[in-house]
């Protein structure tokens, strides 16, 4: 009986101690401190007044004894973003902190989220350097990027780098981009070169499609171009026609989901071995610098640019 009583006392004492420790580990900040933190955060990040800024509890940080960790959440009603800060014990200093796990390669993690299986390729068949471009056939900036990559960059790097396109049609502003992506994939299912010939033509002749008077006329024009490529490359016509008629968007939507998982919000979005190259339709020289860096990292030779002619970028 005494033993059971003793066990009960110990258990209750343990639970009480645990509750006390949890209370010490995370403490709700005072309204005064919450406002003190919120104001510089709003100012620095230019957060509009209609967005909520929520200051979480302060938690002791074992790596910085004189600071507590605080998570500030920006909430627009649909999406939340957490920002990690350190606030000094005397509440006089707020520091933004990002902790990086050096055991992980962020570029490799990005590439692991992008499925390139079965996608048409250009350049080297199997290279240590892979360029993935998330493309939209109706996007004018994508056309500029395409005309920089092909033929200019391809001529210089095609023997040592693999180029792959993935779909990210901006359907809210580009009404025929999804249809074009599906048609292109119908070609890709049968022939690598048919896909690229279609991509080359569309990116050089976007106005030809856009100038059609009705949405259906634009779709019909895309289909005619698709069937023309099918004839050119001797594809299975009934199979191609069935694919075009079905307009199955599942593969395109899967590609869009992958794009969003790696932070893509606009096109073109270019990744070289998982490293995103910011700036949209970047200049040829910027591309060369990024590609050369990737080649050096992979212990591959860099092409001789002295002999490479410069082709003006389309405007």
C-alpha cells in the first residue's frame, strides 16, 4: 500500500515538474514586447497594414544564452510565412537568424524534387550538369530565354551539358499556354526532335497563335502545328490525334506542382544542377558564367568563349 502511494506521489511530482519546465521553456511575450517586435518587422519587410503579424512565444536558445528564439508569423488569410528571430533578454535587440544544415546540399535537394524522367533533352545525352527550364509557350520572356539557349548557348555547351524543359504555363494570364504544353507533350511521347521543333517554332512565332481571333481558333492553330510536326517526323498519326483530342493535362499539372515545390512563381525559371538562376530571361553572358561555374564544380572542361560569336538577344 505504501509502495503504491509512493509511486503515485512520484508520478504527480514528475508531471508537475514537467509542466513547470514547459512553462519555463516557452513563455508568451507581453503585448508591449509583441508590439516592439512587430513594428521593425513590418517596417523592414514592408508588410501592408491589412496583413496580420503574430509574435509567438519566447523560447530560450541554447546556442545564444543571452537571447530567446521568437517566431513571427505573417498571415494574409490564405498563406502564412514564419520568420525566425532572436530577441535579447533585455528586449533591446532583435536579430533575424537562419540556421543552415551543412550536412545537406540544398541544390541536390532541389533537383530531387524535379522529375525529368522521360522529358525531351537537348545537348549531351548524359551529363553531370543538367539545366532545367520551367517554360510557358505563351510567355514572351520565355521566348527570349529560348532564343538565347537555342541556338547560341547550345552551340557552345551542347557537347557537355544536358538541357531539359518542364511545363509551367501561367494559365491565369496565358489562355493557350496549357493547350500548347499538352500538344508539345503529345509530340514528345513519340519523338524527342518533334518536341523541340515545335518548341522552336512556337517561341519564334507566338504572335501567329495570339493573333487568331477566338480561343478555339488559337487551339486549332496549335493542333495544326502539332500535326504538321507529326507528319514531318513520321509519327503514329492516329495515336497523336487521340492524344491531342484528349487534352489530358495531368502531366502538365504534375510539372506545375513540382515547380511550386521548388519555389517557382514565374517563367522562365532556370535551374542549373538545382541552383536557380534569378532574373527571368537572363543575358547570354550571365548564363555563360553560371554554366561555367557548374562545369568547374563537376570537374568538366569549360568551352572557349573567345571563338563564340555573340548573337543579339531578341527584344
